[in-house]
């Protein structure tokens, strides 16, 4: 019989040690757990929760032991401490004694009795001393309480002020809702809502950003329903869908989607075109292009052409496209709630990301025909990757002009003339986009 905690331990250790992304590891493990009738919800909650709250757990544990020695403690020991402490603090359904005992027994089997005794002592110390004192300065306090690197909190306070920075940090620690995008080439929003109401007594919230979007808290029900496999909808955050609303594709057009994987925006563009025209979807990794093909097949979209190549080597370079979507790699500030490990990785290579974004803007703008449109987008809230990149681009590419985002999306999702969603205010992921027309 599979043990969900031990499986979670293995995945968390891989993510934290190797800077891997948890979603790929989660998917394979969840299938294995379900086959053996295990508790996949517990496993998923432990993996995402521990990775997300690692900073807070680390801070608390360092106050319960010698902080200098704890900093040098092997990760394989820390992960069991994280798992035990996370259950005590965040999982009310698990009694504290059970959280401690299960953790200690598994640590004894996977490590050693001596290590298990240390883990037992630390966790029981927390049960006796739950009143944790946090730093008094704003950066230190928010970083420790809400589990973020200090560098990120410093930048958020500088950009948004202390109050909004803390609300943003809190928002990303909530369990994200599931957003469903209706495939209007196959059905309607009203029919999907009626179907889930009748079959599952499930209600959705609609969106004023895109009339293709529905939102629910019942993720498992929606993902496992047969209508997903039959292609009646996709899973995509409303903030990402808003970028396609800004692009505003028209039937019959030729559209280029750079950095297209995993294909959410590309397939939405296809649906907007109502299976007319063509969407060239570029990504350099064959495994990711395979995902685009699979999504298109599931949705029965025939107007997409997936291409395996580096976006910055795609050619021949000619101004042949009505619209070009440039959804560049970024630091991912806007999706910290869904991609828990990003908060621990983003500051490691920001300068390389900035160079890539600038290069992509310069290169891919050459594919836009006269009168056509270029949309640059990210899933970050970092002005250096967003507004600053566009201002630099427009200064050196006078043939492009900025088009107000408020012409295509509700004004509350805009800032200046840009598309900008604010997670703690709009309750969706964070995203940025700029729409430019070639004159």
C-alpha cells in the first residue's frame, strides 16, 4: 500500500534539491496513488503546501533549535520536519499527535532511529511553544510569516507599499480556484453551467474579463468529468485568457504564437478564430509541442500548426502575420499561488530573463505585417520585465505604437495603457500585456 506522506517526501526533496517543477512530478505520483486507492488530496496538499510555506516552516524550526546548526542540517532531515510541522499548523483534519507520530515513524524507516528522535523532539518542542516571535521590520516579518525570500518582499514593498505587498503575499498562500475556459466551437457557457448544475449540483462564477471563463472551487470534480476529455473546456486562469481578449484575433487571420507551450493561449486563439485562419504555435521543446498537439486534438481544433523550434531562430523572418503573440519567459511573480516553487527560484537568473525578453521583442516584431499587431505578455508583476521592456522597445522601434488595453478589456484590468491584473484585488493570477500596432 502506498504511503502518501512518503511519496510527498520524495517529491518535495526533488523539487527543493534540484530546482525541479513540482507539477510534472505531481501528475505521475497522483496517478500512482489513485491506482492504489490512496489519498491523492493529502499528497497534493502536502507537496504544494510544504513547498509554498517552506520559508515560514524554516523560520519556525530555526527558533526551536540552534539556528546556526539548523541552517546546516541536511535537506533530507529538514523535509520530514517541514512535513510534520505543516500538518500540525495547516491541516486541522489531522490530530497533532498523529502528525508527529506518522512523521517520526516514516523518518525512522527512511533515515535512522537517531534522526527520528531528533525530529520527534523538535516537533514536540513546537507543540509546547507555539508562540513564535517574528522580526519587527516589515520586510523580515512578511517574509518569515508569509514564506517568501526577503528580496521579493523588498521589491513588492517598493512597488506597492507595505499594506498591498502583504495582501499580495497572503493571496498567493491561499488555495487557488479553478478557472475553466469554455470551448465555444463545441458548446456554450450556459450549457456547461447547466450540465454541472444538473449532474454535480455545482455552480460557477462568471468573469467580466472574458465571457469564455467560469470559476469554481470544485477543481477535482471539473478535471475528472468526462466533458473535459471530450474537449468541451480547458483549464486556464482568467488572467491568461484576458491576454487573448487583448490580442482580439479575427476569423481568417494568420497568427503567430511564440513560446506557445503548454498551449492554453494558442488553443484559445484557435477557438476565437472559430477554426478558421491559422495559428502557428512555436516552442523549442518537443515534449511541450506534444502537449500543444494533444490539447488541440482534445478540443478538435484544426487550424493550429505546432512547430518545434527556438522562437529566436524561427524563419524565414518576414512581416507575414496579422497578429503576433509574444508570451515570454518571465520571473512568474503573478503565478506564485499555482507554482509554489517559483518564489524560491525567480531571483536566481533575472538578468538572463531580462536579456531574453528584450531580444525576443526585437526579433519577433519583424514578423508583424504593416497594420498588424504585436502583443507582448508575461505572468509577472515586475515592472522591469513589463513596462520597462515596452518603453525600451518603443523608443527603438518607432514604427510601432501602443494601443490602449482599455479598448479591449474592462478598465479595472488596466494600468496606464497596459493590461495588468492584480491578484490580491482581482482574485486571479497576475499578468501583464502590451498591445502595439505596426504603422
